[in-house]
C-alpha cells in the first residue's frame, strides 16, 4: 500500500515535468548539487544547499541522474545500502528501516534517469543527506572522495517531498 501511494505521487511529479515540457516551459531547476570537496579534504560536504530532512511521517526524494552515468549512481547506491546495513548508529538504523530506492522505467526530464527514494516511515528531522551516512561508513578519505565524485558526477538535481496521508471524509458519496 505504501509503495502504491508513493508510485501515485511519483506519477504526479512526472506528469508535472511532462506537462511543463509539452507547454514549452522548463521545470524550475533544482538547486545545484553540492560541490565535491578538494582532494585534500577528508570527507564530502555533508550538508547540501537545502537540508535533506523530513517533517512528515513519509517522504520521497527524487534524484535525476545523467543517462550516461547510471552505473556510477547505482554503484553509489550500493555503497549507501551497505552503509545503512552495517551502521551501528541507532538514528541511521531507524532511517534504514524505511528507506527504499527505486528506478523509474519512464525517462526523466531532459533524458535523465529518475531514481526515487521512498522513505516510509521517515525519521522526522533526521538528516537524509548521503555525505554524513557515507562518511560514517567509509572513514578512508581517498575511498570516500572516490564515492563522492561518482555521486556528484552523476546527479543532475533532485527534490524532496513530505507526504501527508489523506483522511477520508465521513460523508457518503452522492447517489446517482
């Protein structure tokens, strides 16, 4: 049921992107991806321009990925899933319980590939930025730098949605 609701929201977002493109409009571009740190920096910037936190019990994170860099992004997703699985941090473990990653079958905006993180339940107020989670799991600065380069080289943008459940009204539907 949760995945079905997330899929409906995902379709709605794709329709918004599609309608904007069909009308000759471009969707509002997302904020720029965080800049990878200099090679001498031991860890990536862990706080993107906009925080990756949720205020609702469920949420979605959309990531648009360059079609020619899908393998790089999916490699990073492997590192992320391993980091979530092996974390001893109770906050990260709570995040991991509701974190699923999906790849859309339909093309994203401007020929990108759309990945959706379905977070149900979320940990409201927790940082879902990948940098912090990856830095905890991969303390070797060189390895972390390589992972972060794969991520920043593949992602073209993203957006976050807080989802609120729809409450059914007590009224009966009208009769024909």
